[in-house]
């Protein structure tokens, strides 16, 4: 090697030692490997990722971890759809589906309350999911796979449904305006709705009569002589049929039926109604 060549080699070596460099080597298959970075400050080469991209020391690995090594990756949490305090139709459907799989007894109410939270937590724990009590996307998908889409009266099993538009016969005077299609009662005075409540009717064998009637008798602590059942706040309008409070409706909702009367499940609401209604007030029962 001549003096000139020797001088160039020495200079190149000095540069390598002082600043470091990358060297591409050849693997066993003859293909080029990812470059290895020589760090002169630590003396330790940085690891190469499987894709060939360089990774500085200390950067988290995306590959398989060695046994016993602490996890450096994170699992993205499932998105929460509904939680305690939420309200609405979607919460009502959640509660209806929880009833189908026997994790909820009450409701649906449309309000994500403590009972709903406990039901969701129990459902999650039974299936090995985190027991958060919040309905996330994973919990919801599991529940969808185990239940069917609830019908209208499953969603409103315990009442709370919107009232139908008043019948035209209800727009004048003092009227108990009762819709069979929406299962609601409007107490109306001169076309203005004073109050609204959910009601239940008779079965096919004992249907509630339709038409225009009048309240002819009120009995606060009435007991049926035919069925020996309590009929508090009874307001009779057609034979033995009356609007009255029903303990069974309050307990079972639309899972049951009356013997032809118009049942109310909200005792406070019918107590107020009873105090306002007079004998002679109109009753309209319509589809």
C-alpha cells in the first residue's frame, strides 16, 4: 500500500471511530440485511425491526415479547355506549334485552339506573368481560347475539310510552280521553291536556268497551264483588267497567290484563285525577 493509500485509510478509520456509521451486511440467503447502527457513545448496536427499519435503544417493540417481560403495548378499551345516568330509547332497548336473558326484572324504564348497572355488571362477569357496569361495544354485541329485537310493548312493558293524538270527541269539555292504540289516558279540559298516564285494558275474552260514556259513580276504596279484587280510585263509566288503580299493573305491567276496566299503574297520578274528575264528566275510549 502506498503512502497516499495508507493516509486515506487512516483518515477513514478516524472518521468511523469519531462519528460512527452504518454498515450493510449480507445475510445467509445472500440478501442484504438492515443496516446496523454503531453508536460510539454506548458501544451497543441498536436493534433492527423485522421490517428493516432502525429502532433506537429503549423504543417499545411491536414484536413478540420474551417470557416474563413486562408488557409495553396497550390494548384499546372498548367504546362505552351507555352508562349510569343516561336516558332514552336506546337505554330502554338495553333494559328490554337484559330482561330477555333474565338479568333484569324491573323496567324497561328508559333510565340507566343502579339496577341496570348491576345487571350489566353481572352479565359481563358471567361472560368473562370486565365488570364495569357500563355498556361498551363488546358487551352490547354479546347481548345482541343472545336476545331478539324487542317489540313496542316489550320496550314499554311498564308504561312511559308517548300518548296518541286526542280523538276529535275529546276536544270540548271535561274528558277522560283513552287511546287503545297508545295505551294512554289524557285528562283534558276544553282541548287542553292536563295530565297523561299509561293504562291497561281488558283481554280478548273481557274487552274494554269503546265509545262515548260518562262517569256515573266514584268509589275511592272500591272492591270488586265479581272478582273480589281491590279497585282503588274507581271511576265507573260503563256497567262494571271503571278507570281505577291496579296493583297488578304496577307489578307486572303489560304482562297481564284487566277484566275490562281501564287500569292505571301510577297511584300518585290517579289520586290526583280522582280528585279532579266529577260525576258527569265525559269518557271517550277509542282505537
